[in-house]
C-alpha cells in the first residue's frame, strides 16, 4: 500500500528534530499497527519508508505482534536484505528472538547452509556483524549446532519447497512434434570464418568440440496456430511469465493482423524474448541454448548448412527467394532491403514452418536455416543463460548494455547466404519485436 503522508513527515534540519520526528512516526506506526488491519501498512513501511529507523521499527513491530501471519513473517525475512545495515541487523535479530522460520531461505542466501558453517573444518571469509547475526538466527531457528542434525533438519525444512520446485520444473511437454538430439560431443563453430562480399563478421564462434546431454527440440519453429493455443490457454494469466517481464504485457504478437505473417502454419513472429520464454515454459520446455540449437542444426560432423556443406538455394528461404532478386554484396543487399514496406513488399516473405523438408537437419529439424531467425536463451556476449533485470526501465536505458542481447541463430527471409550457416551468430535486443524472428523450444529427456 502507499505510505500515508503523515508517515513521511520527518524533519532533518537538525539531529534533535530528526530523531524527534522519527520517534513520532514510529509511535504512529506502533498505534496503527496494533491489529491485523495495520499489517499492510507496517509491511509497506518496512520495505519502502525513506528513513531507515522507521523501516527497522516496522520490522520490530511486525515480528513482535504479527509474526504468525505469513505476510508479516515474509516481510521480516525480506528486510534481512535491506541495503542499510541496521535494518538488516534488526531483521536478523528479530528472526533470532522469535525463531521466524520463514526467514530460513533468506538467511541461507547470506551465510550458506548451517550444516556447513558449523563443521570444524569449514573455512570462511572474515566475519562481520551481518554474518554473525545471520548464523545465530539460523542456529536458533533450527535449534541445533550439530552439523549432522542440521543437515537432517535442512532436508526436512526444504522438502516441501523441493516438491514445489520439481512440480514447476517437471512440466508435461505440450507438444509431440519433436526430434531427439542424442547425448554426446559435436563440432561447434568454424575454423576460418572470413567475411566475404557481405562483410558479415563470423569470428565469434571458434571451432571446438562441445558435449551436450540428450534433449528434444521442436521439429519446426512454433507456428501461429500453436502460439494461439498458448494465448487461449493462459487467458491473461501471468503464471508463465519471466519475473523481469515488462508490466502490462499480454503476449500478443505485434504482427498478428498482417496477412503476410499470420497464417496458422507460418512461424509466429512479432514476439520478443519474454514472450518466447513464457511460451516455452507453458509448453513444458525452454528456449534452446545456442549450443543446443547449433547441434540440432548441424549434427556431429561440423557441416556448414543443415543439409550439408554445399550451398543449395532450393533448400532455404532467404533474401533472394523472398524478394525474387539476386544480390551480390552488401550494397546490393541494403538497396533491396530498403524497398521493404509494411504492407506488400515482399508479398510473401515467410513460408509455412514445415516447408522445404529437403533442407532438414541431420535429426530432422526443419528450416534451421532461413525463413526466420530463432531466439535462444543465451547471452550474446557472455555465452551464459540470459538473466535480465530491466523491469520498469525504458529500452533506451539498457539498449547499450551487454546484458540485454540474446543470440539469434539460423538467418531469416532477409538474410544473405553468409547468415544462413549453422555457426553464424546474430544478436537482438531482448525487448524488440521483429517480423524476421521466431523460435522453437527444447525439452528434457526424462528417464
């Protein structure tokens, strides 16, 4: 809830006036927070009041009066991460005093597992007040200092949480049109990339051997028909959304009313990374890592295109097919691309997702070269899974941040031959919507 104006009347003109006004606000909170209706106010004060002594006092009141209420206990636990030490210490001390077990996950994030730090041979960094308070709180809540007993208690405490996590991660696959990519090594990257007449750099994917566990991958890119099933099923729910997803999103493709892109069998386009991430969760899978995508596209022999090493324009939808015009270099490519309109040029840019079966990968995945770029979960710069934190910020604020760019693979209907190889790496901003970009999902192989 929003903090009422009377709680914000703090006079900082002198030390005396500051502390007198803070005591007045705390007294008001103490009075208004006596009963259950005052809990939302205390939670808001503990998290958002601009003055730390008020936040700390709200934590004490919540713990002292309302610790049996789950929301209050969670607020006390959350305060252990307050950026001001005395607020965090207050939360830790009250968790110790009242043995607030809801704080355990937060405390373990700070100090690690008590069954570890109570072992005689456990080594640690220099200990400060925060670490000492945290460890004392965990030992008080679990009621033991014996490492063996603590391990047993930890397992009991987290058993229900682990069950919820398993339920969350072991979702049934909602799609059967998949191909199996077996476990084992494969050749990733390219030895001598070159640039060619289109001057596209490719030196960011060096030749190497990589090993992957087995997985399933969609045989085709996600179609409009399948994506519409997702929209109908979620019906406005946020259950599958990424925690960082921008507010007010409904996952509707931005090109849903363009007849060049919205036929049921065509790949869904006009979605961003967050949309694809939510769909993948709903489908029981995830977006592929770029290594998973590359192995599914090229197999184990390091081939240049999904169908082999020799270029064959009949097997792929790319710029010359979609525009019906040959292009020889970057200047000609750009001159052609600027003729694109929002209504009729080109007239038929994308093909259905199951087209051109002669261009299939060694495992039977279709159109892993051309038609639409494919989103992955991999950060373009780090090679790690994307971990965005941009919620509430305008794209202008992060469009130059390396954290905001994921890898695209496979090339698209505007791409020249250079971008259609199994090893070419494209990139895109996490919040962008393009009619050139779609995706497919991967799924675990369960035993």
